[in-house]
C-alpha cells in the first residue's frame, strides 16, 4: 500500500482490525512517517517493479493507491497501464491473494479506465480477487471506509 496520507490512514484502520500492514514510499525520508502509523515502512518505486517485488513477500493484498500520482503524464499513465499489467502478471506466482486498485483521484480518467480494465482482466485470466476503489479521495471518510471494505472483500472477510 502507498505510504501517503490516505495510505497511512487506511493502514491505521487495517491495523486496528488486526491486520499487519506494509506501506511503501519512494522517499527513504518518509519511512518514519509510515512506521509512526504502525505499519512496516519499505522503500519501493512502482516505476521500478524490481524494487517493489521483494516487498510483496508475505503480503495477502496489494493496494495500488496511485490515483494522486504526479509527474510526467506518460510516466503517470504507465503506472495505470504497463507497470500495473506487469505487476499483475507477476502476482500469478506470488502468494498475494487480492488486489485493490484505486480508480478515482487526480489522474486522467483515461488512465483510470485503462487500469480498471487491466485489473478486471487479471481477475478473469488469473483468478486474482480484485476490487476497484472508486470512492472520491476528497471525501476522506468515505474513501477510507471504501478502501477498508475493498480489502476485506478480497480477503473474503464478512462485516
């Protein structure tokens, strides 16, 4: 899961529900913020899957929380396109049991559409349980509730 503000908030809810949480950041200086929220902090870059893949060891659900990603438009689009597809293909041989894709935020709507299609295809092709999180991140309470519910659904938990 991403280690930004929303990711840390979701981590707190998951921790309170008894889950172990690992949060990622590209910036080593931000690991302490993730750990202060009670999660394990890891430096990993979704643009470089080789840095991310070692950190999925022992992970049940991946939350791809990149709806607020910034940078060059092509690089941001790749996070919701080829990078996402490549990661999902690698999960076939991993113990990961579910995937939550954030599809609402400041990124271009076409990127979200492509990402959601890739995630649905992974569900159909590889039978990876997936959830598409479409809650508006500006509505923090609704977003956190929606993200928590999505994680619980891919884990097969009941409310």
